[in-house]
């Protein structure tokens, strides 16, 4: 099990107490490319370019960001299963 998988499992158990760097590591661990934007990071999946999001750069992450990230990862997995 990868570090990103372990991080995902922990985030599924609790959505609170995470920071922006944890969220970046999660996205990058599942194939997203993150770059610096204005006040946020922009994360786009390498294979599914329409799956994209913005995340805060610093500090504590509100639970909504974690919920959204978990939904994005579910969507990536669904698409990978359906891919030829």
C-alpha cells in the first residue's frame, strides 16, 4: 500500500486536522499535477484533464476540501476501471 493510499484511508476516517501540504501529497500520489496559481494550487489529473481543482497553499484545510478530494479520487478510480 502506497503512502497516498494510507493518507486517503486516514482522510476517509476524519476530515478535520489536515493541512495544505497533506492535501497536495494526496492529489500528487494519485496522479494529479499541482502547480502554483495566484492564492491557490491548481491540481489537474494527468490522464483525465477535466478532473481538476484548486486547493489552498498554506494552513489548515477545511473539511470540504477533503470531501472534494475523496470524490475526485473515486472518480479517477471509476474512470480507470472503465478505460480500455
